[in-house]
C-alpha cells in the first residue's frame, strides 16, 4: 500500500495520495440553494482522506445537458451556486469540475451529435452538428473551463467517455462524417484534441486538466485498441495532466459496474493503455471497492491512480481507514446501484443503501444526546443493524438480540446469490463496527416477553423481519419443493429441472443461483461477454446444468430489482436458457410437473422434478403486537420488513433503521 499513499503530480498540483473520487451525480444538480448540502457531502469525503473530487458532469452549454438535473456553466445562477459550494470547501481539498456534453444522450428533442443516429436509450433522434457548430461547441468547452477556474475549481476533467459527445465523435458507430471531425480514426479524434487545446488555452499554465477517455466502449464495432492508443498518445502529446480510463457506454449490453462484474475487472484495460502510453498518469476506474483489490493494483503497478465514486458514498472515510490499517471497518460499496445510479437516472437525490446518511448529512447530525436511553434492538437484518449502529453513535446504551448464531438477516440469504456475496462485506462491517463502538450483541438469543422485560429498556426497536409467504396448490406434495429460504440455506436441494413459482426479485435471483452457483471471476466474466474481442463484446450463449423456468402471475419479472441492474441479470439468465412465463394462473402440480393456465385459456405443463416457492414474504410482527399490548406505555418502534413486508428491500430497511435511531 506504500505507493497508494505516496504523492503524485497532476499539472501543477501535488496530491497527497493516489486516489480521487470519481464523477458522480448527486441528484441535486441544476437546483439552487443546494451549495451547502453539496459542500457538506463533499467535505465529509475530504475529511476522509481523498485529495481530489470530480463533480458530476457540468454541461458546457444548454444542448449538452443530459437532463434538467444538470448544472450548466454558462448559466449565471448555476455558476453562482458552484462558487458558493467551492467557497464552503476552500482549503479542504481539490474540487475538479467535469466539463460535460451529453451529445445524443441528452433527453431533449434538441439533442445534437456527430451524426443523426438515435441512441437506443433515447427516444429523440439527434441533429447532426455542422462543422461550424462543432467549432462553436469546442469554444463552449473553453468558455466553461474559464468559468470553472473563476468560480473556484482547482482542476477540470474533460468528459470523453461513457458514450457522451466526445466519445461519440471518436466512434465509427456514431460518427459517419467525412470532414475534419470524421472519417478515419485520426479525424474522428480531432474533436477531442481541439477541446483539450481550447480548454488548456483558457486556463492558467499548469492548471490540471484530466481527460476521461474510453478504454473500451463495449459496443459492437467500437474503435479498436490500436485506435484507443492513437488517441491516448495524442492526448498525452497535447499535455493532458492525466488520463482517467472510463469503461463502456450507457447503451452497452455489457454490465460494467454491477455485482455481475468481478472486482477490478477493468484494471487490465487501463494497464494496457499505460503500457502503450508512457509519460502521463493513468487512472483506473470501475469496480474497485475493497482493500485487497486496491493493494493488488498498486503492488503490480498496474496504474498510477485509482478513481472510485460509489465506494465514497458507502464510506466517506475509506481512504483514512485504508491508511491506518482499519480496512475491517470500511463500509464497502456492494455495487447494488439501488440508491445511487437508480436514483440518478430517475432524477432523485442520490444516497446509498448501506449508508443512508450519504447526501443526508445535514439532516442527520452526529451530536451526542444529552439524555441517553437504554435501547434494545430485536433482529439483525439491515434495519436492525443500522438502528443499533446509529443509536449507539448518538450516545445511547444499545443491546442487540439475534436468535440465530450470526447477524445479517435477509442479507445472509441474499449473499448466496452469485455476485451478492458482496453483502458479506456489509455483515463484516457491522460485526466489527458494532463491537468497536460498544453495542452489546447477543447471538442465539430469541426475543420473548420475559427477556425483553428483563433488559428494562427505555426503547425497544423491533426489526424482526419477514418470513416466506405460504402457498397452496393442488398436488404440490407430488414433487419435491421448498421455499427460497430453504434453498438458499441448503435445507432444500433441487433437481435438474426446476420450476420457480414467483417471478419477483427473489424468484429471479433464485434462478440465477440455480444456473450459476459461483461468483463471477475475471476469466468467466471475460469469456461470458467476449471481452477479448475488444470490438464485439456481447453476451455469449451457454448451456446451464439445470433447466429452469420462472413463473409470474402478473406484472414484469424482477419487480423490485433496480432498473440499472435487472436488464443485465435477465440477459444472462436468457443466455443460459432460463424461460420466463407470465400472465397466468396456477392450476395444479402433477407427477410430471407444474400445470398453469394462461390468460387466453391455454393450459401448459412445464416438466420439472422440483419446485422452489418465491411467492413473497409476510411481516413477522407478532412479538411487537404482543409487547405493545402487554406494555402499552413502553416506547416501541417497528421497522423494516416487520413493519411492512410489501416491496421491502435493503434500501428502505437501512433508512428506517437510521430514522428509528434519530427518533429516540
């Protein structure tokens, strides 16, 4: 780790370590009166040890805004808001403004692009920029860079990755021009080179200018690796201060940052670029979230810096904890996207499921209570763990009851799904954190009225969770069957032809485990998506050792799973032959299999040798009801799945745990 904490030069700046917080929209951009909230959020990350933070993209002109939720440098009100933010952060660290243009990804009928080719993720067909308009847009980058300097930013990053405008100009998939800005690879990169030139021209000598370039687009027909190196060398020759290597386009059908992606999966791309581009710092990004991966990156000298974004949502102090050998107390990003990317694309305020205080720092103050209470928390799923942690942090005396021999609740179950072993990191964090801050945790302790009363607590928080919902169908006993909980805990072992009854998030996750029992590795992931081809990365068809079908009465499969992650999971399941059926009723089970009736009256037999029931959950609130009737004057708080099992997920559970602690 020594190299990770050695200084590095970017332009005329010397950063104290080799980490930067990468660009990430917070969901408040474009609003006024948010400078203080943003400064509080970013300030906490500077306190945590990072030396440079890159903002979410700030548009260089009106047509470049990705949506209404963007700042725009040429808008005086936005520039003023950014200046107020920088003034509040003065002396804490280096704020780097990302100069941004969405191109054909702008969700606006007036969007523009190199050529009039619609993006699959946008309903609007862009207007092709004329050559004169190209030069005008380049000048907008320069004007915006000057404003960035004037409002107090200490560096800028040019966004040339992830399928945005500059990336669109460089790709033959989206650039069909035949002029100075299009044709062969050298002309397609002219737009990026001219932007870098005008940005540097409008800034003081030595002012850090990072270029975020795409290491691989993951779009069939994207630039070759040789073309990418042509661009990286040209950017170096034009005196960019560093190259931040982005991965994939938003429209790509290859997941790049979800739990389906192994840790450190994209470092090899950045490393290859470094090997062919001497004399400029190379920065790796995407799915670097833990101490072991970071240690490996630096010990192998793969790159010069690491850019992390979501890990700073999960734990603002990740850098300090790494530096002081306290990695066991890092609240690790679990790559779920539920409260960050899903929120950003829905134009909601961003946060983090495992750290609901993220972007809520001004709402939840750490001030210790002057009236400490004795608090008993029952249950150690996400809601109970966060309630216990936050209550202790506020100064209360906290005891935690767990009837099993380990904490985690539904996170323990979910951790058996491929990729979701990341949830073990959350369990590890709470095990160490609760012990460190002094929460008394009693395992193998089933809560009952007598032992609750013996604790003599002022407040009892019930986070007793959920239980699988029962399900009846004629003939069910004719075929081996079990609930999702039975399967994930090893109590039920299915056969080779499995019907999954229930197609919500749990049912789809179970189908994933049935067809892929292990976490993805770098080798399996690269093979599955044909990454080695570089220009034809797409999911490959495979044969699973099980035949699986997922049945759902009504609605879409995967309900409850995030929009930025479910598409990739469903694609993987379909690639191994999982079948999906919906719009039906369950008739019976025979010795041959499951019989369903579709809405058109058609009867269908699905041959299977086992059935897994994923038909939902029921709240487990019986003890709460008994306690409140017996002790009506005692303060009792019901949270998580025990409060409402409908559409319960970890995001809501963690937030309710935090709220419960602050309501004491």
